C-alpha cells in the first residue's frame, strides 16, 4: 500500500467552527495513522494564476487510501466533519497517491 496525501485548500468562514475542528482534528487524524505534513497561509508573493487562491493550505499524509477512508467514515467523527465543513468556504479537498517520480503520470499521457 502506498501513502496518500490529502490536500485541503480553503478560506475560513466567519465563525468559530474551524477553530473547534482544529482542537480535535489532530487526534482524529492520528487515530487513523495520518499526520499533518504542511500548514500554510497564502503568501503575498503568490503568483496570480490558476483560479481563485485560498487562504489556507493543510497537507495530510495518510499511510494508505484505506486509512484516509477510515478517517472520513469513522462514526466517532460524525460531529467533527460538520465543523470542518461549516468553518470553511471555497473548500477544495483532493487525495493524491504518493509517487516516487513523475514517470507513471507521464507514461499515462502516452496512451
């Protein structure tokens, strides 16, 4: 099994839901083997290409897609995920399989 990276890009909503989410999310993510590998705020030096930028970046590494799925589907988090959803706007959440290099992606284009 290969690692999965969950890329979260979002703006904060004008409420305290995400603050409440962040107080519990590290333990919830860790329960399923995930770990936050990067946090970021939009840089003033950000290029203005590629659509609308988001305020916040969170990158989480999961040991496998099964672990990521277990986090999303965990019944103990039934009240946690709505805090993330209600505390963000313009939310993008994508999962990427880990690659050691770009050859698999580049070879897919040759088909």
